[in-house]
C-alpha cells in the first residue's frame, strides 16, 4: 500500500494536533472527514477499535469469547469481548475461543461475534456508512485475506476497506512525534512482540521491507502457557486458568539483567527478593485474581541493577489495571483461598524471548533475530536501523525489557554502530494510533477498495492495491 504519498500530509497534521491545546485537538478531530473511518487493530490477544483522527481507541477488549465452567447452568453463556472485563465476570476455569491462531484469522465465525459486539455496542457505528482501516499481520495468506474481505463487505457491509500492516503504522506514528529534522531519515526497525509472534521488521519511507522481516513464533500466549506449566508443576494445577495466569504474568513477571545472579538469589531461602503470592478468585469476595502483598512483589526493584524508571515499575502496572482492594486486607492470611507463590518463574518466563534454545526451542533469540533482519538490508541502512529500534506490543512492557535487549545487542553489533532503542509510550496502542493518523489523511479514501469494486472484480484483484 502506498502510504508514502500521504505521509507528509499526515505528519504535518499530526504535529499540529500534538502541539495544540486539548480543546483545539478536539476541534481538529471533529473537523476531519475521517470521522466515519473505523480503525480496527485486530490483534490476537486484544482488539483495539475506534475512529480515525482520535488519539486513543474507544474500545480495547479481549479478542475472544469466554465461558466459565464453574458458573451455574443458568449463566453458562459465552461472554464476548468487553463482557470478559466486567467486574462481576467469573474468570475461573474459563474456556476460551479465539478467532486468531499464530496471528492469523482462522475462525471468522468467532470474529464475527466479537466485531458485532464492538461495532454495534461499543462504537455504535453503522458499518454501511463507514470505511474501515483494518490492521492485518504480515504475510497473511490469500485464503485468509478473502475470509477477512467477506467479513468486512458481506457480513458487515462496510462502504470501503483499507488494509495496513503493523510495522508501517508504528513507524508512521513515531515519525509524527519526532521533530521534522529528526524524521528525515524515515527509517526504523520495528520490533513487535505481540500475543502470537514477534517480528523484527525494517521500515523505509513507510514501506515495510518484507524480504528483511524476521519472525519468532513466540509471543505473549507462549509465555502464559509456559507460566501455567511451571505453576502447575510446583504448586497448583492451573492449566485451565488461562485468563488468570495471563493476568498474573502481566503483573508479576519482569526481565532479568543478570540471570545467573538472580537464580542464585532465588535459591536463597528466606532472603529471596523475588518471592511473592498471587491469590486466585474465590467467586464470592473476589472475582479477579490479585497480588497478596504489593510491597513484597516489588522487592526486586531494590536490587543494584533495579529499574530506575518508575513508569515500568510494578506499582504503576498494578494500579493501572484497576486493583483497588486495600493492601492490608490482602496481606491477611485466609486458608480458604487458593494461592500460589512465584519466585524465579517471574524472570524465567520472559527469558524465553531472549534465549528460547535454553528451553529446547529451535529458534534464535530476539537479539539475533534483530541482527538478521538488519543484515538482510542494504549495508547503508545498517547503522540507521540500529539507531532507530522501536519496541511495540504488549510483551515489551515487562520491566527492564529495553535494557536487557540493548545489553544483548551490543556484542552482536559493530563497534562503530550505536544501538538506540525507543519504547513506545503505550506499546499496546502504538499500532492503532498509527492507523488513526493514516485514516486522517486527505488521500485516505483513494487508498481504499470500495464495496462496489469488491463485488465487481473480487477480493484477489482488489488486494493488489495493498501490495508493496
């Protein structure tokens, strides 16, 4: 897709919005023609949906259906998207049906239910009067592209469709936040650690260089499954508690800067700075899992190489997730609660991304994956790419992720090259925000395929417009 021809106008517009006062930003957004453009980042774990020109999406919801096996027979119905986030939702032993597998849409029927809930109940939009900017994964097979087009045009009847890939949108958004003189290179390496996979993708002039993209079949889903296995082996059987263990992973796991030292500390008995307790819901007083003692969980931050950036500390992560129970109440011992302790699992789980071979997986680590992606490009681009690494995706939110990646990359990079890593202010929303900027372009409609074109010439010929 030729994003480059509208990038200049988009960047200028984005800078004006970023520099404007809140009231002016609202006025700019209301005055745009993109108000009828729905931007949909259809992730494997979370679906982000909103309107073009807005800074943040209207809905960030699980892209799945769920049903608790512990519920009464009268309430055994499938919960859709935001219903899984409700305060009274019982997440114990939830059976999950996902439309995405390994990053690709393989179950359109489930996706139809999720989209219907998001579009009609959360966005309250009429698809027949709206255009859609759909974010699709790289290298989406033609058969799955046709299935997505049928969903867009035949099931929901959108007026037109534009398809974009995540790396180009992340690059577009980050370029809009740089000063004009710093954005001239128009080159970056986007490292997307998502739910299903990890991509290292070079982007040049808003084009993703597909021949240089390198992929790891590791993401948030694999990390959650690994944590389930570790906990089930050592304490409780939690193999059916996917959503709860995913919750525990997001709150308690972090990246170690010295694995051998931390393993020694984890074996130090009562002095273990990594030991903490996670309490499972009981279905009566608590319907969500929680950390029993927050101060205990944060002790690792006091280590010599502790995180100096408060934004990535566990304190902010926990409170941003809406945990409002009093800390003192959580410390009280209640023998009726199911709980488990975590120690070295907290840093061994994210370690999969850096050294998967240690766990018997025949894959390169993240640092080597990045170097291979850079080396696949023209030598003139190598120093620029190493200086313009952008981290996005939920798995990059582990504390110390960027510091560890930089330490892993330095020995693999030439001495005369600098390594500079940028972490997005919100890695979960980075792709969507880039899509919102793209939807703000005056030329956006000319980049779309219309429902009439789809009906006349079919999906395959229409999709040629999005090929690089």
